[in-house]
C-alpha cells in the first residue's frame, strides 16, 4: 500500500467506518422493529430469532473466506463487491412478502456484509501501521458501534411508527452508495504478497458447524429432543473435522496456530462472550419494552439510549487506553460492568423499576463500550500484516458467532419459560435464567481479560508472531525462487 498523508488515512478510516455503520445499524434498527414484524408477518419467537440469526449466521460462516479472499485478490475489490451485494440485499428485504422471504433476503445481505467488516479492518490495519495510531483508529471504529446503537433504536422507532418496518432497510441505500463511490475514489488497493488458496472443505465444515449448532439451539424449545439431537451431533462432527483437517492443510482456511497465542485465543472467547451478551440483551430488552410495557417503537428506542450513549462515549476512551496502557484495564472494566448489569436484572428484577432499568442499561453500555477496542487490537496486533485480513476475520467471526448464539440461547430460554402464557404475564420470570446467562458472559469477559493480558500471555503472542513471520518469509522465498 502506498504511503498516505494523515488526512488521507483519516478519510480511509471514515469510509471503512461507513461500512461498519450500515452493518451495525441494520442489527440495532431491526431489533426495534421485531414486534411490528411479529404482528405483520405472524411470526413466532423462533421466527424472530431467525430474522436476526439468519444474518449473523451467514456472516459468521463467510467472514474468514472473505478475509482470505481479500488478502489474495485485493481488499478494495472485495470491499466494493460487499457494498454492492449488501445494498441489493437491503432493497430485497424491504420488499419481502413473508417471513421466509425476509429470512432469505437477510442471508443475501449477510453475504455482502461478510465482505465489509473484516476487509475494512484489514484496510485500517494496513493503513495505520503505528501501533498507537492504529489503537486510536480502532477506538474510533468501536465508537461507530456506539453511534449505531444510539441512532439505530431512535431512527428505527421513527421509521417503524411513521412509515412501517420495511423502511428500516431503506437507510442502507444512501450510505452504501456513498461508501461505494468514496471507496472507488480514495481507498488504495492492497493485498498480501502471497494470497492463500481457497479451502472449500474447510469452508463447508465451518458452515455446517455454525448452521447445525444454531438450528439445534433455536428449535430445541419447539421440537422433540430426538429431532434436534442429530443437528447437535452434526455440529460436533464438523468441529472435530475442522480440528483434524485444518492443521494438515498447507494453506488452511483457519490457521489454528493463531490460537497458540493466549491473547488471541482470549480475545476470541471474549468476543463470543461479549457479543452473546449484546445479542441476548437487545433481544430481551426489545421484547420487554414493547410487548410487556406496551411502548411504541420510538419510545422503546429512546429507552435504549442509556445503554447506547455510554457505549459511544467509552469506545474511543477504550481505544486510547489500549494504545497507552494495553488491553488489560479496558477488559477488566468491561467484564465488571457487564457482570453487574446482568446480576441486576437476574437477581433484582431491574426491569420492574425505571431507576434500576436505567442503571442496568448504563452499566451494560459502559461494559460493551470498553470491550470492543481491546478485542480488535489484540486480534490484529503482533500478527504479520500479510495475515491481517484473516486475523481480523477470525475476530469478526467471533463477534457474529457470539451474537448468533446469544440470540439463539436467550430466545430458546425465553420461549421455554413463557410457554403458553402471554408475554405480559410470564416474561419477567421467564427471562430470569437468560439474565443469569448474560451475567455469566460478563464474568467470562472479566476472568479471561485478566488471564489473557499478563506478561506470560504477551510472550506467547510474541512466539506465535515470530513463527508466523518465519513461515511467511520462507513462503515468500519459495515464490521468488
């Protein structure tokens, strides 16, 4: 990549953040629209879960393929293709005649989305080469999630109440087209010195693992144990296949050597835990505010602000802390705040009082605001720049997988608890186990944040980076010979 001026680097960052904005905004806006979709499309709780999880599932399954493909054929080219497909998918979603079509079109959106976030992060990593500058850029990247969380519920509420839920997909059109034109004009092309060959079997195993696991969890409350057990067995078989096949492949889809780095492995599990908490939190909160409290979409969106504003404010602060002090402090703050929020809802029924509901939302917003920057920075720091796309894709996959599992598990727990009673009657007690699960996710962030950011953990990351760099140099020598 050619040397860029400071102003040009900031412009590239802004363009990449636009792609994150439409992908993140799509999820937060959709959550506010769930009750309207449920009414208009006559959807069950599992149907609502699939409108979210069909997207995050496809996204998680294809992120690593998109990252390695971008490293091979060009990051700008793949990024632009993603913007086109995502925008087309958004138009199709707005025209969906029924729930099944909406779920299918959400999957089209996800194919485009898989080419955006990991590729954008790879572009940022290769644009901001100074570690401190990169950490701050990633902090800005994390703040965009806060913007989407703050703007999404309000924009979604306004659109749902005034125009209807289909309009929530229209907002992706102007942002997507603007990002496409700006990318064409200002983002330079970059690729790895030696691109990885495709790994079709590895990709199939990943899709089977994520798909079978999600289906087994979502459909468990609605089906007999014997009908979901085969999917759980299929998921386990696919996982074992990945662990056996990928290390034996010269150019694997998933380089399992990454996970010998304790910070990288820790960041992966932290990402799954944090985003599982986010997915479950938004799912429970939206259904509670609209189906139990009876709020309209706009007022439910306004109730999300106590969570969204701290996320927006804490994300850049977290990025600066990561750049100056490392990831430990932000991760500990994040884990403590998310755990405290989950315990407030689980043990003290925080949703039944406006004061405790507000406090629980603020705590979760603080926690989630601090967690994003250290996850991303740890995933890409220390890895060879040629593997930035794949490393960023693993981090992004962990986020999407976490959100998928969060919605699947929490939705299944809620559906099983509510049973045949109405939401208004049984929601608070049925949601209790779900809130305990979210508190456990926060505690996992706290413990893993402490364990993965110490001196021994950093040394393991240095050893892995050295081995990967040695392999990279050896492969480059083979190519030149």
